[in-house]
C-alpha cells in the first residue's frame, strides 16, 4: 500500500539519495506508476515530493523536466 493524500491522490516520492536504477529502469517504473489512475477518480492527479536537500537546484529542474517529458 502506497502513500496517498487526504483526497486520495497517490504520492510519488523521489528520495535524496541517488537511485541505483539505470535510466531505462527508472523510466519504465515512473511510466508504470503514472499509468495507474487513482481508484476513485478518472482524472489523474498525483503529488510529487522531490527531496534533493544535498544536491543542487539543477537536479530538481532536471527531474521535473524528465517527469514532464514522460507524463
């Protein structure tokens, strides 16, 4: 069971530590998670938490651009 907001929207969390997943595996995983619609609604709404406290702002921008491209 994953995290959800009070409204029932799924929460995707990208932790501070860099993933050991290859870029292709990360793309496959995120694409899969974005295809699973919330159970109660037809409209897809997600909350994304990006923890990059030990990294630069450019890392956040890169991840946001990546998510926008595959969404």
